[in-house]
């Protein structure tokens, strides 16, 4: 291991990146396991689309609440133990989901899963920032985000595909078993952390440190982008399935295939780091925000092919933006990097839960073009903030 951390070509570097890829597959398979089956839950459990969406929002909301405590615990007990406990426990709870007797029980179990999942995103980026050489961090972070996208994809495709042949309860069981398998792979591969020094647990200090990061307007801007960007992203994916079934007449299984669009995010997130090195993080950020908006407006179309193309652009742009913003946190925060990452994740998943849940009322009250219009209007805020960050990033540094 080099003085500044693990470098590409090192055996532990390969193990670390594969482990982070696997843990992304595990936890994001878990986190969004019900999203592709929301229309089926509406019918089978006799609930509204807004209530069905709570099976997603409850998980992401609990994650947002618990991500800070998990980060605090990692300062004392280490990033690795928190990460592994989180991934294994959340996947294990997934085995209980098929036993839920009603919507309330299912939502509560999903909230428990979200709380347990929190330990992984709370420390994964910090683990990478501490253990990987800065020269290779962008690539390693991109691979972790790529694992997140593939995990999100399998978490939707597996249950959606199985819905063509079996009940949603069996579909959730298979999806949970897949997540548990990836969590076990992570436990086998993840190297022991060598650049971590345990610290006494001071929750008040951590909270003050997190709040202090808002004084840096660049970090505040990135936190705001995380909140709104993820909220918009989840809002679209929560309800695009209803559009595909009601307007385009697709079956639930084919609707699940729509989530293949996540592969565009896998590609874009893995390449965002290299692109940022060439043209600057700020440029990638504003480009991602603008392309998200363009893809979103295309989804107003009454043509299936144009809607799918818009979703493709929207997804690729979001994950490029997310990968860039999350890696920028470590470069801007000169102190309390773990706390800065935790605040980013808190905003990210709070946006998923709050905006993703609130979008249900817009979807129920407005026609599709009205729903997209509201979401697009909210996304304009991301473009404005990203433009300000891009402008600051383009200024020459002065001594």
C-alpha cells in the first residue's frame, strides 16, 4: 500500500473495489425492492398510489434519519464493521417482507430495512476516501456508484420479471435472497481498514461539524442538489410505471424492463470521474442537471419511444451528477469529511423520502403532463445551483 492509500494494481485495491461494487448491489437491491411493483401493490392490497409509494419512501426516510447515527458509530467501531453489519442485517430483514399481512406491516418492515441499510452509504464513501489513494479515488468512487445503479436495477428487474410468473410475495423473497448473497460476498472480500484510527464518540461534536459545513456555500449547494436531484429522480421512477401501464398498456413485467435504463447510469457514473478531470467537476454538474431537465421534458410525450429515450437521458444525467457531487465533497471539505459525507447522504435520502412521497399527491391530482411540469419546475433549482458551482469551479485559484 502506498503512503497515500491503495493504488490501482494492488491486490487489496481490487478486493476493495469489488467489495464496494458488491455492497452497492446488495443494499440498493434492498432499498428499492418494491418500487417496480407499486401498481401491483395498489391492486393486491387495495391501496392508493401514494400509499404504495410509502413502501419506498419509508425505507429512504428511515435511512436518512439513521445515516448520521451510523456515521457517528463508525468513528468508534470502524467503517468496515458498520458497513458489513448494515448490509447483512438489512438483507436478512428482506426475508420477512413476503410475510407482511397488510400494507401497514409492509411499510413498517421497509422502514426497518431502511434504518438498517443506513450504515452502508453512511460509511462506504468515507471508507474509500480514507483507504484509496486520491489519484485513484475518482475511479473507485465511480465503481461504487456503478454498483449502486446495478443494485437499483436488479432490485427492480428481479421482482418485476418474476411478477409475470408468480405472486409479488415470491418475487420479493427471491430479490431478498439475491441481496443477501451480495452482502455475504462483501463480507468475504472487504479488506481490513488500515488507515482508520478509532475516535471517542462525541455526538454533539459530530452534529456541530455537520451543521458547520453549511457555512461553505459550495457544500451547501451540493447538499441542496442532493436533496432536490434525488427527490426528482425517485419521484419519476415511483410513478413512471403507472404511466407505462395506464397509457401505453404494458404489463407489469414489461414495466420492470423499463428499469434497464439504470444501465445508462451505471455507464455515466463510472465515467464521470474521468470526465471531471478533463473538463472540471462544475461543468459535469451543470451538464448533468441540464440533461436531466431535457430528459424529463421528453417524458411528457405520448409516444413510448420518446418517453423511453427521455428516461434514458434523465437517468444517465442524474447518476453522472450524483457521482460528481459525491466525490466533490471530499475535495471541498478540509475537515470533518465523514460528517460532510453524512450530511450529503442525509440530504440525498431525505429528498428521496420527502419529495418522492409528496410527488404522490401531484401525481394523483394532476394529469401526467401536469405532474412532469411540477417536477421539472422543481428541477430548475438544481440547474441554478449547479450553474453557480460551475462558475465558481471555473475561476482560477488565487494564492
